[in-house]
C-alpha cells in the first residue's frame, strides 16, 4: 500500500466517523434470499462454478522448503492435489491421482519424496516435474504404450510472495490479474511466515461463516471484552475490488492506537504504517480472509464440505523466526485468536438452523455490512442465469467496484 492510499484511508475514517446516516445515494439493500445458504442445489452450483474455477489458497512455501518436499491438499472434495517443490526449487501442483489405476500417490498430508514420487499401490514413479519415469514389470504393458500420456496431470499453481494458490481450471486470468489491487496493496505481508495452524468444522454454510468476519457491527455484542476494546467500528472504511475481493479498515481505539514511527524503516509501506493505527483486512474471494494482528495478520481459510458444513482453518502469520519453534508470543496470539473465534463461531450453527425459518426473508444488510452484499452479488455474477430467480441478488453495488487500491 502506498502512502497516498494510507492517507486517503485515514481521511475517509474521519468521514465515516462523523456521518449520521448512510452516504447520500447509497441503496437500501434488499434481504439476501435465505435459501442461498440452505439449498444443496445452490451449493452444488457454487462448487462447480466458483470453487472449481477460482484461485484458492493452498498453503505456503514455508511448509515445503526443500526440493522434494510435498504437501497434499484435499479440502474441497474435488480430487486430491499434490503440491511439490522441484529440483529447480519451483513449486508445482498436480492431481494426486496415479495415472495407472487412480490411487492417491501419497496419502500423507506432507512429507519428502526424495528425487522421485512413488505411488503407494504398484510403485509407478514420477519425477518431481510429474513425468512418468518408472513402471515396475514393464514386460506386461504393451510396447506401444505411450508413457508420455500418463504423466501426472498438472493443476495451475502460482505464488503470491510465499503463498501458494492453485486453480483447478485451465482458463481464466493469472493470479496477479485475479488478485488485482490486493496483489500490491498487501504485498508487504506476502512473505511473512504462517505458524500455529488450527482447524474447526462448523455446521453452517461457508458464507454464513465468512460473513461473520467481514463486518464489525457485531463486536460490542459478541466480543465485549476482546475485540471491542481494540477497534472502533464507527470509522470502518470498506472498498470493493474486481473479482469479488474487498478491503476493510477499522480504526483502533485510542488505547490501542500506535502511531507510525517518525522515521519509517526502509521496508515499511503505507500498509505497515497504517497497521498500528487500524486493523487492515482483506477478503480474497472466495474463501480467504486476513484480519490484522499486531505485527502480521491472521490468515483464515473457509472450506465448504457441503452446503451446511464449513471447515475454518486459521494461521498466525508473522515475520520469519528462523530455525526451530516459533516465538512464544506467536502462540499467545494464536490462543487469543482462539478465544475470539469461539465468540464468533458460537452463533453460526444457530444462524444456519434459523435461516430455514419460512418467516425469514433473508439477511438484511446495512451500509456498514455492505461487504456481505458485495460477496453475495459477486457469487451471482459468476453463476449468472444458473441462479434460480427466487434466490437472486440484484447487482446494486456494481458501480462501486474500483480498480485501484487508492480508492474507497
Ligand atoms: S495405482 Fe499407482 S501404481 Fe498402480
Ligand atoms: Fe467477530
């Protein structure tokens, strides 16, 4: 984030704090049809048209530092994926499906393959670039068999700093184009190192889960002794970017305010400077959130298991600590965030249940909650005419999407 953007956001925080009504011309957002969160058929469409086609966060290079290190990835029930670092240190992704009889090549969540990947069923072997290089008992296969047709099937894989993203679709924009303004606005944080992975599965739709984190209207009720004392929701500034992404800045309360240093260290940009004064977070569509922490951020992944079960994975992302275990205060941060997450999640299953009530038209979003409406609107943008008429969300925020980070 450049300094101009940081100053623009500071100024807008003051505008937001002072207003006593939504800005002139902001629409009265209609209820979001509740069936969007409860209908298995709607969710099947989302899996096919969104999760099979979007760039999805798949981990970080910190997890596989050496050539031959791999992790396997199967969070979205669409075929297991293997992510491996090659001899050239490049990270690649493949479907973790052996081209012999379809076994998963490796069943461990992570490990070291050495110089070859060996399938755990009949030991077909592949090099680290996915090329089939060894078939035991070759005399039983036809001499006409073209081995090159049985290489591992690649999955698109690109890096944003140290973060790995994959995309099951061969079509669509590259990662930098997809992330748009987020790519550079949040660039300072892209090489920080994740630790303290935690996971929990909630009995609710993935958007019920995410939408609890893209507004802070709830903090005085849900987080009276935690988050509420650290940020002032009245000053919230939200920005919509293309491809469904959004940014939210919430100013810190005076007791939590840290002025940026008079002399900015050389690697500080506006985003790092602003962090002491406010909580800067992004929603990377579809399923990644980055609420800020004291010197880094919390990375949150949301993985739909089905229409009403969602896995929430959290990481504490902070400066690299070098060898050995992360510093003790990173664990302290993880424990604190667990308390916050308990507060946020205790309502989710009840909301999911309550959304089934025939009495309820659907969530009614205020101006402050407009990121929720934007998320829903973008879902419909991708599903198009596939959305049944009674579940549609009108694109009322379409003319508020900006192509630059330096806008609100
Ligand atoms: S299924 Fe992989 S070697 Fe047979
Ligand atoms: Fe919360």
